[in-house]
C-alpha cells in the first residue's frame, strides 16, 4: 500500500493520521487542487523518510509544563509554538504488552510523531474495562489492562510523545453504574442520555472522574494533572440530532423519551 500525506492547512496545530486494518477508501475530490505531499510508509518497523522542513517537529518532553493556548495556537511552556503530528491507537492497541509498548514508543518517535490519541480505549473488548462488572462494588477496570495502559503512556511520554486522552467513546453504562433503564434499546447510551437524563449524566461524570483522576503507576501522576497529556477529548460524537435523524429517539425506552419530552416542553414554554 502506498500513502501520501497531504497537508491542506500549513498553519494547522494538529494533524492526526489514522489507519484502520483493512482497505483504505479513496475519497474523490470535488476539484483538482495542487498539494505538496510526502511519502509515509505504513510500517512502524523502520523510520520514515525525512519530513519536509516545514513539518520538522522538535522533540519536547511532556514533563516540563502543560500545553497552553496563546493567540489561538498551542504553545509549550517556553512560549514557542506547539505543533502535533499525531496517530491513533485503537481498542486493544491501547493495551499492548510491555515489549510492544517499548517498540511502539521508539518507532513512533523515529517516524516523527509527537502525539498519540488513545481511541476506543473504553470498549469492553479492548482489555481495560471490566466486562464482568455486575454491581457498584465490582471494580471498573481490569488491573492487568491498567498496567499495560499506564506503561504505554509512560513509554510514549518518555520518548517525547504527548497524549490525547479520551474520556468516553465506547463506554456502555449498566445498572451497576446507577443509571435508570439501560436496556438494549439505548444506543451507546453515554453519547445521548447524559445530555438530558440525570442518572446518566451523573454516571458519565463519575466515570470521567474515575478515569481522569487515576494515578499512572509508572509516572506517579494523576492523568488530570499530567503535563504529558496535551489534550482531553471530553465527548465523542455526542448528538441528539443524529439520533433523531436515524430514528433512534423513537426507539429509546419510554422513560427516556418522556423525560426528553418533559424538558423540551418546559424549554418551549
């Protein structure tokens, strides 16, 4: 497979490169456009060819201070412009073995990446969330999964790679989380119901507090205060409108539809 990265906005602060397993679909262009690209091999086993000088990213340790915003751009602690050349790790890739984490950190840094987005880390199939949780007394996380996740983050940060940390993407709430009517008709409930359902909103914030408030056993820092975490994605594709357009609102359990109707009518009045 051959891939050419084309940067359409030379002033962008963040470029994230995601490749899923399987075929890469071609997107037709509306009109021909002249773009300056550079080759990028789909392999972490060898360094990429040199990047164009404009995209050279100096290594920055994520331990000096949090990334801040100044004049509409990300900046480092010393005030210099921060730019990110990022990549997704998806599902189980967020929980590699220690040996694989070492190799990933080394090779991603060698390829010039300085940001990793840990995506769908909260899927029950990924390896970190406890899929057997039946009550509030049961642990939220699998200890072995947390160990691998924390180790990966520590190795990435040690290689000068920042983290884009998600809050909830695939998280499925159950009665053990204190939500009302979490039945099978609730589609990825956290994406919709926390916008208006009180018990679901509380469950979402409790989950975010538990996840972001954890201390990484390898860095000794809470994720919410780790300067190596450049960004936090608070929500992922949350949309009442999308659910409405696809008929999902009508398929919600009656208790949730009634609550949404009540709030909507109160708002209209």
